[in-house]
C-alpha cells in the first residue's frame, strides 16, 4: 500500500507483485527479542496510562505537554494528582511554570527548571513561527485575489 498518486488523503495505491517473476529472495527478517518487545510494550502501556491519568485528573494541555517533555529526558517522572513529580525530589504544580518548581535546592531542581524554561521557550518560538506562516499565507491569499 502506497500514498495515493491522486493526492487524495483517504485513498491509497495498492501494488500487486507476481512472485513468479521475483528472482532474488528478500533479505532475511531481523530476529526480534521477546524480552525487548515485552519491555517496549510495558513502557508504552505505562506512558499511555500516565496520559490517561492526566486527562482524567483534568490536567491542562500545557501540563501534559510539559510532562512529556520532561519524561523524554528524565524517565523518573510521574503524576501525583495534578502535580508533576520528578525524581521524587522536584514537584511542579499548576500552572507548571518555572516558579512552580519546588524542591530541595540542588542539581535536580536546577536541572528540572532548565528543562521547564527550555520547554516554554520552544513552545513560544513554535507559536511565533505558526503566526508568521499564517500571516504569510494570508498575504499570499490577499495578493492572489
């Protein structure tokens, strides 16, 4: 199955191959380790359960996004009601800004604050880029009419 050559998003091209005309066998399949697959499945399930918990607890979208950003860097990250708890040392309460990071002064708190700062800088720069692209599209549309 391939993306549609017509460009329609809900369509796909299907290619059929007559195996009688195939002269070279396909490369051997890679061995899949059952233990690695089980660990991957467990990790994915834990992440989905964490997301579901956050949604059911009424955590804001910003809080959910921040949690995901922190979790990419620091796996020891969990929800405690609406608070994000990182490494059992740092607690980030709503509205999840740098000043909401609480914990014992030290490298853990400093590191988490840097991640939070960077997250919000990145989010803001994405918003600026999206506004710029929207303005450019709007200019192009008004020039075309």
